[in-house]
C-alpha cells in the first residue's frame, strides 16, 4: 500500500511528462517494496498525492529552476538499505526523463525521502493495517510470511543499531576514564 507525496511546482513539466512521471513513480515504489508493478491489486492501493507549492525559495529568493520533493511512504519493514538507494536513484532518473534533462543537471533539485510508517500506525479503510496483513492482501495469503520476516528483520536492524550506539557510548566513556 504505497503512498507518495509528490511536490511538483505548477508548470514545471508539461502535462504529458508529469502524468508519465507520476505513473513511473508508482512503479518504482512498488519495485522498491518487492512487488511486481504489473500486480493490479498493488496498483489499486498505490496513491499519489500531488502537491503544488505556491512558491519555492532558495537562499531566500525565488528558485530559478523547479525543485521536486518526493516522499514515498510504506509500512515499516518494506525498505532495505539497498531498496532505499535504488528508490532515490530511480526517482531522480525519472524526474530527469520527465524534464528531458541530464541526471547531473536535475539531481541537485530532486529530494527523495523514503519513509516507513511504524507497524501498527498504518490505517486504511477504517482499521489499522499491519505489514503481514498488507503483504497478504497484495500478494496473496502465502506471502503473509514475507511481511512477518521483513518486519522482524527491520526490528533486528533497529535493535542492532541501538546496541551498537550504546556500546560505542560505553567505550568512549571508558576511554575518558
């Protein structure tokens, strides 16, 4: 159930290029989540909210070129470090194609913030949707286990980071003593 908040200034792209970009963003996010973009159920629950900033300023003055802010949100456990890297790169490439410009010229004006919503905080259709339930809904009941494994991996990764940070702090304190 990916959701994307896309901030694209009015007139930054021609209408056809913008429509292609929004479809491409959906497909990129589905791939980053591990779903086939051809999966019609996944497509049917993929939503983009297009925001039109009134103005964008850089260094306190109106920007000379369009700036893009793309915030793909998914349930906790869907991203890996590798999928985040892929997502940021592919979104930036898609914006460059939409502008018919070079990656190097467009990249400084594109920000992508892959966001995971903590498990138990993704609500839709009047209820909380947990990752294993979403995985089963989109990919079939046998895939519920994939959601459980992804969530468990994410929690292990978070716990490892906390423990490494605590160990680092302890080591620094003992070095001072």
